[in-house]
C-alpha cells in the first residue's frame, strides 16, 4: 500500500477546521482532577467557547473559570494581578468554594504578552499548577499532554522506592470516560492498584451529583498525584503521552514504563493483556477470554462489508492511529487519514494518504469513500454526498447523546466499533 505523509500546515487559512486549541485540551485534563478549578488565563470569550463546547459534547455542566483579560489589562497588567484577582473574586462569590487545586493554563493573548504565570503560585496557599498552552501552537492533544506533564513535574514528589503492584495509566485525550474506566478495571482484574491521570471516568461519566458545575466532582485526588512516583509501572496509551511517562520516571527511575500507541483491535490488545500476564503471572479470566473470542467473531462477521469499503478518517493523531489499525485489520481501505496536528506516530498509519489538514482537504476524498469517520462538523458537508456514510468520533459530537459512555477500546470496544460501522455501511450500501 502506498504511504504518503504530506504537510498542509502551510495553508494560510483553515477552512472547516477539525483542529481545536491547546487551552481546550488543558481544560479537559484539569477536569479529571477532583475538586480542581480550571482557570484559563485569557479573554473571557476563550473560556466561554470552551465551556459551551464541552457542555454540549458531554451534556454536563462544565466548570471553567477565566481571568477575563481585556485589551487594557493585557497592556498594563503584569499578569499576576488579573490571576490573583480572578481567584479572589471567584472565592468571594462562592463562599464555600475551596478548590483542591487551581489549574492555570494560558492562551495566545497572554503567551504573546509574556505573563510570568510561574510566580503566581508563591502568592496563593491552594495547590497551583501552571501550563503554557498558546492557541497558535499544537492542538487539543498536545494541550492535554502538556498539562499532564506539568501536573507530574509540579505536584508529584520524587521518591526512591516503589509500592508493588501499583500502576499509573496515562490515557490520551481522545479517550472517553467509560474507556478509561474499562482499562482501569482490566488492570485491577490483574491485581494492580490503578490510578489514571487525568481520570475522566469519575468526573465526566454522566453520573448525577448535587452541586455540579462549580468544581470538578470526580477524578484523581491531588494527594494521589503527589504519590504517583511510588508506583511500580506507568502505562502510556498514545504517542502524545510518552513525555508524561518520562516525566514520572524522572521522579523515580525505578518505575517501569510500558507504552502502547493504541488499544484497538486484536493485536494491540493481545500485546496489552500479554504484558499484564507477564508482569503478574496471572492468566486472563473467563470474561476477558470470551470478549477476545467475540472480537474474533466480529472481525469475521464484519470483514465482507468493511473489507470492500473505503474510508476517510479525521481526528487527533492518537485516535487516528487506533482506528486506522482496526479498520485495516479487517481489510478496510483508508483512502485518507487527516490529522489535526503533526505527530511522529502518523508515520505508522497504513493509509493511502496521511496528512495534516482540515475538512476542506478531507473533502477531496469524500466522493470515493463509503464512510467518513469524523467529528460533528463533517455532517453538514456530507449532505452533499448521499452515497457516503458518517460515523461521528472525536470532538465535538453534538449530534448524539451518551458520548461519555461510548467505548471503542479493548476487545469489547473494538467489537462494538466494528459492528457499528458495518451496520452503517450495510444501510448506506442497501439504500444507494
């Protein structure tokens, strides 16, 4: 299969972009910390857009605060004042609001201005993590990974010993809360005490809890983040999370790092489960064996529909890697894999074309595709392509309910994903 990785980032303007900003990735990461107050350092509109974006995607009230930098304060203020005033105003407004941590992330405006966000932590007693996430660099995936790395570097305490059978899971940004929960549960089945950083599985999983909307309700605790360096293993899922794992190893070189580019399909999950078996000397339980057999059956059942079909897939690099691998494993042809930003992992994707671009670039391949796997913004374009089906994945998805409970990972999720796209393909091929 011909492999071609081309860059289209030289375009002066993105039309129908699939890319989202670094501050959005940072916000989502901070929402996986229990009691955290994500504080976006920038103009009010930046935070408002992010809040609406995640509120519509998850159908949950999302806690995002903002320093409300204006044109005037951007010129006259050194940065400290607006951040400290924002924290004071929020706490004065909500008398009982005591965050476990303040997660400050910058925007293009404050990065261009050059605010010293590091020094702010010396003026407040609440645990404080800062991360530089300018809009004009990277994307949602890099904003997430930068934030995870910052939390490890600034909160996790360096140690020289490990606790046996403890494990830190570092999921990439495109994993939904239920997917993090399923992977944690699998590790726990093998006898590991498992922590996820961030942990959206208990903060954005759709569980109704009183007092939602002010601070993140679930997630990993700050004291647990401080003790992560005592873990025996760190497992990074997605190429973007390798740096975060290395940051944790710097806190304790005794930690063993295990990396997987994705957990979709038979081969990837065999490698994952095999590694857990090797470490713990435990055979998989009957439930896991049965799901492996179900995935094999799903691959056989869906092979004729998927194997005769052509796909266009857009999204974050780590998500693209897993989906393309699973579709190729059952014979599907990926005509184009369109990434939000560049990542070295794109070189591993088996597709006719792999490039960084937008939906205008992806549209060139829609005519020859049976299916497009993309975010919600592709829907209005595909009305002009009645022979091409759409399956929505990635951010945002305003069309469907229950995004937080949609599982594409492990044996179970991979089987569900294959059946979903095969059923959609059957319908569109029957109709047209």
